[in-house]
C-alpha cells in the first residue's frame, strides 16, 4: 500500500520527467487531445509511436470528425521551413496509461480543458503546463489540453464560430474511447463551450462539467428556449442545454453525481460583442449566469423557475 509520502515522491518524479524540457527541447511533454487535422510524417519516435505535424494555422471544417491523442510536443520546421508542432500520436490505451501513472493512486482522473476563441495551440499548452505545476500538483487530477482549430485574431471571431461544430463532432468520435476513463471531468472556456454544445451526447459521461465564461446564449437551459423549435427534431440546437446536463455521470440512485458549474462574470466585456447574432441581442451565459431573467425594471434577477425542470437541480452558478 502506498503511503502519503511515497505517493508524493512518485508524483514529484513523474512531474520532473514530464516537464523537464531542457534536455529534449520539448514544448510540452504531457498528454494532449486535438481535433486539428494532423499530418503524418512517415517517421516514428524512439518508442515506436507515429510522428505527426500540426499547427494552429490549419483550418478547421464544420464537418470535421477526427480527434487525436498526442504527447511529447515540440516545435520543428517542416519541409518548407515553416515552424510547426511535432508530436507522438497515441492510442487511447496509451493515453490512459499515462493518466493513471500521473495519479497518486494509479486511478487517473483527467480534466479535459477546451480553450476558447483566439487561442493558438502553443498558448493553450503553455497555460495547461503552468496550471499543472502550480495548481494541479496533488496527483488527483490531470489537466488535458483539448485543442480545436482557432484562426486567431479578433477579426476571425465568426470564422471560429463556424468551425466549432466540426470540433465538437471530432470530440464525439472519441466518446466510446473516453468511456475507458471511469472518472473524468470537462472544462470549457469561452467559445470552447460552443464546441461542448456540439459534442453534447447523453452517452458521453463526465463527473462534472465546468462552463467558464461561456460564449453561448444565456437562456440555453431555459424551458421556453428548450421547448421551442421543431418538437419532432431530436437534433435541434434548442435541446443542446439538456444534452449537456445529460452528460453528467449518474450515481447508484440514478441521479447525477456532479453538476454543471457555470462560472460567470457580469463585467466580462469580452463577451459583449458576441451578443450580436442575426441582428438580435442575445446575452451570453458567461456574463449573466444560469437561472436568470429580466424583471419588470429590466434588471437581471435569479429565478430558477425559468430553467427547465428536468435539469434545474443539475446546474449551479
């Protein structure tokens, strides 16, 4: 049986192995997941894993359907002299082994982190690397950066919105494979929550879901919005709020073990511009929070009666 001190030593050794970048020149030695198209180089790593190239400039598509586990990511130059990221492509079984190794009890709990708008792979990887060292250093959870095609730059906001369905579909392809992780959670930031909307599927289970500064409509969980649209269309966008809540793992009593946590900030002015959709003002969940409506004086007030009764207890601000 592992003692607390032994677990700490094991974790410390693992972190040194994962984040010691000086010797090999790796940009990120941890585990990552991407729906960005990867390009096979035809070569293999010393461990026998296929080497692939990818980069944030590779355009996404609304019909993307692939997602890939990667490790040992470093910056190289391709045949044209362009700087790209090179990584080892992994199977789900290999990814699971890495996550379990990082855990103090051998039962890894991945926290899949989906970035938002105007975030390139290098930036997201750096953020996760720093968070792993500073905040997730107890061996309980392992943050896994999830990268989707983001063109970057404030002028490309609408282009990024168009690629989120494809990124969501790419993640849905992995739902059967990710079921091999008995305990896992999901964090989506900003426009990454649009990726979450399109990935939402009742068969895709997580302990907890964190919607941070969510760039989705504020009434996504409201009963009036959910009940609107074509009642015969099970794939209509109005149902996506319910589908997100259906992704929570259930306990022995049949009720969700965790929650959908909505982290919001009324002073998040970065979400202001995204309110303009089809010439209508649609406030964002990340600026308002769940369960809110306008009162007679047009001020926002919390009223859980506006939330669909089937999911009201699953959502917490």
